[in-house]
């Protein structure tokens, strides 16, 4: 499996508060995308701390972890990253309040394990189907789950930008843990809301039509979101199960 990622500050924002990372650790391809909260202090520091801590902790623990314990390991690492953010804020008082989303994907063979907090997303692309695997942790998504509004209404609801779960909270975190089976040729896509919120089905289909060059796929997705007037940082990370490094 090979990965390729691209991050762009977008046409509106002055800084890029997104961060991505990926690394082959033993038999696992480890992927992560984080989005520091826009409007909060030092979002770019928070997202980088989260991704760096995740990868560093996986390097140490993943090779000796049993497959059945991967979910527990990811929960532990998310909480270690959360503590890192809180300690950094305590040391640098000007950073108090910084927080971030974090979505991580681990791929081994045909098994995909995801840990997720916030509204960055993981998609699985199988043939022409683009399937969202994660649930957003924002007020609009909560209302959809309660049946108060529809999915279409959530796209323009003011609560779509109000997160209810993030890293940077002074409490024990319970990330969503998912496990899925894949087949040869599937793509794993992680991305921030500045990308997916400005893409339609036609944009996805056009970008994914030729999958031989992942960097070109990433660029097409970024270009489409930008053309559709994205107002946020745009980040995408893609892993192709049919390609090897």
C-alpha cells in the first residue's frame, strides 16, 4: 500500500491549521489527518502535536500490540495526545484553548481500523462508490442523529461548525473506533472539512477516474474544492491498497 497527501491553506485563510502524516509501521500503514480549530489560538500547533504524537506512539506500541487490542491502543494514544496538548497549554499560556480534530486509519492486509474525534473524515472508495465511514462530532450531526434535521439541512445548519468532541479537552476521551474489511484496489481517503464540504459526487468521480497517480488525484480534489469556493484549509490523504512502495 502506498500513500500520498496534499494540504493547502485555501483561497481565504492566511494560515494552514491542518496537518497530515503517514508511515509504514511493521505490517500497518498508519494514516492521520488533524484540523486545528479555526478561530482558536494556535490551531496549527494543536494539529501537528496530535499527528506527531500519534505516529510516535504507534512506532513504539504497534509492533507489539495484538490485533484484537488495536482499538484500545488507539484510544490510549488519543488520550496521550490530548494530555500533550493540555501540558503544552500549561507551559505556554498564550496557547490556552488550542484544540484539534484527529482521524487515524490503520491498514493491515484487508483490515481497516479507524479512530476518530471531530469532523475530519475517512472515506472508503470502492469502484465508483465513495462511502463515508466516520460520523461527524458537531451539533448539526447530533441533530441529524436525533432526527431533528435532515442530512441536507445539516450541510447549511450553523451547528455544522460547532464541534462537540475535540482533542484539547480536560477529560478522558472516547474516540469512535471502527473496523472494516476492504478488498484489493480500494482507496482509503482521509480529509478535512475544507475539502469534503465543497465537493459533490461529480467532483469525486472525476478526481478518482484515474487512480494510477495518487498525487494527481489529491491535486484534482484540492482544485475542485478550491473552484467550488472553499473557505477553509483543504487537506486530503489517500492510501491505495493495490499499489506498493
